[in-house]
C-alpha cells in the first residue's frame, strides 16, 4: 500500500485516465470511527503513506477519495499490523456495511455530482440516506 502511487500512475497512463476527473481512491482512515465514511474531492495525504505515494506519483492532490473509518489503533499495536489485521467481531458487521456503502458511494461518484454524494454520505455512520 505504501507504494501504491506507482501502480496508480501506471494504470492512469495505460488507460488514459485523468486523475482529477476520473480517479476514485478508496482507503482506510484511522481518524474516523469504524464504519464511518468521508468523501473528498481533493486533499492532503493526512499522514497516510499510501496516499502520500499516490499524490507524489500523480503530481496532484485533486482526485476523488472515499475514506473508510477503521478507528484508532489500540495502544501498543503497530499501525501496519492494526490496519492490515482482522476486524473484531464487534466491528465486523459495521465494516461489511461500510464496505457496501463505500462501493455505492464510489459508483455514484462516477455518475453524480461529487457535492451531492458528499452531502449524502459524509454524515455520522448509520445516518446516511442511501436512496
């Protein structure tokens, strides 16, 4: 994941994708509660090494992204072990629902105005109106 910018750049070049218009990146975010979504049209890496790589290789911070909250790492855990590990039984149901909502949000970002999709999905988890 930390080197994902190389693959994203190669895919954009091969498929002639304009990252600022056609790319959507879905990724984990430890600053959001488990299952919470946050959609943005642009932004910094926010300390996420994979996003740093993507921004560096694309040469822009302007591309759509769907952040999927995984919660803060517990004390004593290594960050990589935490985000690459397994969800607790308590979080598993919330996360599978979040993955479904994230896929729906990404699909809608392809066909709808990003502001509209952001307004609908950037609420506290469980309060999205997915009509």
